[in-house]
C-alpha cells in the first residue's frame, strides 16, 4: 500500500542523475532517474505512505526495537543447535518464532487498526521505505519468514560468541 508518485525528468537531467520531487503530503525526496528514461518523460517512484512514520515513531518511543533486541538476545543461542547444517529445526525453535510473531502482532495491531490497515499493507510500506527504518524493517520482515528468522537468530548467537 505504498504511494506511487509520477516524477517528471526535468531538462538537462539524464538516466543515473538525481531528481528531487514532492510527495502528495509535501515531503521533498530525491530519486535516481532510471535507465531508458530521458528528459521530459516521467517515471514512477514508490514511496512509503505518511502513516508509516507515525507508526514507526510510536513503536520506537514505546521501546519496541529494544524489546525485540532483548527477545532475540535471550533466545538466539537455541538456534545454534539447528540440525548440524541439515536445515532441520526443533519444535522449541519453531515455538520461539511463534512467540516472536505473536509479540510483533500484539504490539503493532493497535497502530494498524487506528489507520484501518492490515499487516500486508504495513509490510509493503516498509519494503519501499529506507534510511533509519532499515533496522526495524529487518527485524519485522522475519515475522513471516521462519528461515530468515532462524538465520537472524544464528547470526546474533555468533556475534554474542565473539563478544
């Protein structure tokens, strides 16, 4: 549910150059002109909707990211036992992922309801966002993807071992 903005390539601007444009809610953003688009033509830029920043700010103020980090930290060691490289995972590991999912869903549900949105719209908006949202994006994308969740947990366990 990302917003799409049609951007006109101004005179003297070519593919690979940056162009500044305004979103419907008045934000000034910059995009790179794609290959094959010349001055006078338009291209579409997908931008995160305005409600995304409100939701992310509320989550950040509510210490959501720190709580997620604590959950990951306290459960990551369990994922170092994953099937000796066979790709098999235990019921305990699956249970930890389900807890992560429920935690995410319970924390974000109220914010999404306020804006009349579902998780799919939220995740789609996160995918087109960038910048400081990337850390939260990485944490939230693993909600739906067990393999990615397991990989994140294994990586954190390795980082802990190196500390």
